[in-house]
C-alpha cells in the first residue's frame, strides 16, 4: 500500500506556485502581478518560502495521506 498524499500535494503546489504562471510576488512593476509568464530571482525565493510553508502545513501539521492498493 503506497502513500500518494505527499506526492500529489507537492505536485499541485508546485504547479500552482510556479512564479509567473498564476501570480508572481514580487512582480516586476507591482507587488503582485497575475499571469505575466515572467520571473525574477526574488520571486523564486518568495514562492519557494510559500511552497515550503504550505507543504509543511499539509504534510506535517494536517497529515494528508492518500493510500492506494
């Protein structure tokens, strides 16, 4: 029996938090830009911190588990 919870949560968060895909914090000309498909070093760091925080909450604090088999 495999636990697919961490894999699914990580993939969904990675796609949603890709800088420039849905939103970018900080943007090039504003604090938040939506759908500009561009990125910067600062936005990569901010999105990585948000990703780490959310993955920690979902996997450790809440304990999401999806079992198959």
